[in-house]
C-alpha cells in the first residue's frame, strides 16, 4: 500500500513538472500532446525541472550587515 501511495505521488509530481515545462516553452515551439515521443517527454521534464529551480533564491540572505558599515 505504501508503495502504491509513493507511486501515485511520483506520478502526480512528474505530471506537474511536465506541464510546467510545457508552458515554459514558447507557444510556437510546443508540439501537440499526441505527437510527444520519449525524447520530447524527457526534454519537457528537464525544462520544467529547471523552471522550478529558477524560482528559488539566487543568493543566501544574510542577517548581519557587512563589517565596516554603520
């Protein structure tokens, strides 16, 4: 049962990443869903993963001001 739940969560997450990657692509470059093969599936998943990664912070936040400044 636990494996089934993990499989379901993995499929849901992969579907979300796929659609993020699909909509991150410009409209004129999108392939219809019926024409997606394994290569386009993989590149769309990679594009979605990179789009999710770009939403994170670029630099860590520092609480202390730099030394020498008031």
